[in-house]
C-alpha cells in the first residue's frame, strides 16, 4: 500500500501505542519500514499525534543493547524513551494487569503481549502500530500491521 495509504489510514488517530518491533525498526532505520515510520515519528515531533509505549516495551528495548554492552545503541534507546517529543511510557498498574488477564484468556496471546495491548486500552489509544500478525485478532484498539503498508521482499 505504501506511506500515503498508511498516513491516510491513521488520519483519525489521535493517540496510538507503538509495539516494540516498530520502535526497533525506527531506531535501526530498518528498510522498508523506515518509509512509513519516519513520517509517523515526524507527526509525534510536531505534536499532531501522541505516542504511547508500555514499560514492557521499554524493558524489551533495553535488553539487546545491555546484553551486547552496546553503549551507543543504549544511548539511542534512552534518548528516545526520555526525550522524544510526544512519546509517553506507561507503567503497568493493577488495572492494566487485570485487563491483560482478560485479553490473555480471550486471545491466548503471551502475557507480555497482553500487557502491552492492555496498556493501549487503558491509555485511551485509538490504534496500535506493530508487526505481530497474532495481534490482528484484537478488536480494540485497531491494530495496524506495518507489513500491510510496505513492500516486503
């Protein structure tokens, strides 16, 4: 579909949750996803769109750089998490934990995934951006899979 189709599809969205894979693609400039993610992150910077991530995603983003002792990658992740305009990290609450339990029962998704989706619901997100096909069975919020908007070889 492409970047234009993606931006048209999210035109109604005011607040969205970014899954871990979307942020990794963005940080690494991973093609072909950068063609969709760079304009999306530009919308965050301009304040035209709010981004939310779960603290679960924060932990997942830190694991790789910490494991490899990659100080440069760790600095990029921390800069994004702490300084990027329009990006909010949401902690896990009891409410989110209870919502995640229901999501897990309904979908059989792994608990970390259910916690991330519950975070989107609790934070009032209109959509989720990610690339996990198993999340397509989620009704609310709407899930946009990046593979649907890029040409994957």
